[in-house]
């Protein structure tokens, strides 16, 4: 029997946030608890039928059974460019400025390998999607956390980043509409970000999978809409949330061609591209009937209103999100994030994500995802009312 010793890069890593939550969920289910799962941001609704039909056709096509191209089919990259033009009025060269990804998580996890040397700093928001800092660490980089605070509308405060830190930084991650706080960024913020990146020679990685989940005509913008964006960075996007395709693994990165080239160089060495039938289905998603996206927004809006009204009635502090399907709830006095999350799981069977799971600055909050039908959300609120805190 060999003595198996994990590499130090993973030895001290805590379990991946959502894998740990899955385990807690499974324990409750095994006990027979009827859980209401508001934890991971995984849409509960099916992929629209036109996308499924396109996939069925693509699967029958023998030319899709061989290796795809590394950078993605040109047809898929063209449809991404067309979508960016229509949605954001941003021009992209599909040949040079669009790269397909096996889900945006894959690109986010790999980008640091392309640009970060041992000891370089990667600027990461806190709270945030854990993959930004984990990818940085896998590349030997040091994450430097930029707290997202309520008093700053959960925007990164660039003025708080010390000069010596900025000097050592290679990448800066941002994400708006934001997971987990649901904050949205305006043009001024992105303009400031572009100036900061230019001054300190830092590559901006904007993670933007939630731009299509918005309410009341608060339509989010793309970072690439702002002048100078393409000179300093890229934007990650995904079909997962907009088209209920989390299981399909299809995303893309757009923007600065040299940055995309670096990411592509890593990818050619670690993966062999994205199954072409999925890319064909992706073309259908981006170019086909968009009525399912409007319907999705209406459904999430009703869920949001049910959840937020319920939470306020119970006496919890919460702001109604303008975008994303996340609700960032302040925990009541006397509880930590973990304690409150455990309390409502054990007493009411409601699964949430403790804010500190997204970083230290998330302490004092829990995140609820609108990924359950409205009647289950209403039931969760009834259970919470009875449970109290
Ligand atoms: C989340 O719940 O934060 C996200 O859904 C996780 C993901 O997109 O991988």
C-alpha cells in the first residue's frame, strides 16, 4: 500500500463550500427531514425546450463526436459576439476576443495559472465566490482580500488598496451583479476600476454570470461597455444561470485578446475543448427565442418578493435585490452566520449558505437563493415564523 500524501496546495484547503453544504443537506435528508434548499445558486427550472431540441440534433451529428477546437467553434463564438452587440452594444472579434469555456468556473480557476507567478498578489473581493482565491492559490499567488461593505454599497473600495499591494498585484477579480451580496455596479465604478488597472498594470477579471437576472428594469451593464475596458481585462460569462444550464457546463470569456490567449494556452494543455453539440445548443440559447429569459425574471421576481416580505415580517434585516437570485440577509443579534444557518437548518429544515463561507467579511450574513418554487419559499417563511430566533 503506498503512503498517499496530498500536496500542500490542497492539504490545508477547507472542503469546497457547496460540497460541505451538500453533506449537511444529505444528513438532514437521511433523517427524513423535508428540507427546503435555498443554498447553492442552481436554478430549479428546466433548460428551455428549444435548447434541448438543438442538443438532441447535435448529438446525432457524427462530426460532433470528435475533438472540438480548443478555442471553441467559430459559430458559437460568433453568436457570443452577436449577443454582446445586441445586449450591451459591445463589439467583439469572435476570432480573437471570445474564448469558449467548460463553464465559467473552469476559466476562473485557470486564469491565475496563466498570469500569476509564485508570490504575486491576486486582488479578490470578500465575500466572494471561493474559486477566485482558490485559483490564485493553486497558481502560487497570494490572495489579498478587498472587503465589500454595506456602507460602500458592497462595491470594492479601490482607495483602500495600499500602493505596495497594488504594485505586486497581477489580477483583480470583481463580480457584479454580485454573488453573494446582490449588489450592482454602475458606470462610475467600472470607470474607476479601469483607471486603477491602467495605473497599476493589473488585469481585470470581471465575472458577470448574473447580468440577465434583474428586476424592475434595473438592467445591469457589462464592464466592457466602459471605454478602455478591453485594454485592461476580460469578462467571464456563463449560460448556466440565464438558460438553466448549470449541468451542461458552457461558458465563455470575452475581451482583451492577449489575456484570452494566455488563458487559452493553459486550456490547450489541460482540456480538449467543449463538446460541440453543447456549443450548438449554446448557439440556440443565445440566438433563439428569448421569451424563457423574460419568464425566468418574472418567476424570480415573485419568489424574491415572497421571500423578502416574509423575512421583513419576521423582523430580519434585508434589502430587496435589484439583480441576481440571491438574498443577503443580516443575521439577528446573538448569532454568528454559521450559528444562524445551523439554527434554521436544524429547527426549520431550511438550507442556506452562511455568509462567512464566502469570506471573513461575509460574517454577520446568510445567503438565501431563490431556487425553490414560490410555494416552498412561502412555506419556508411560515416555518421560520414558527421557529423564531
Ligand atoms: C453559488 O451558489 O454561489 C454558485 O451557484 C456556485 C456556482 O455557480 O458554481
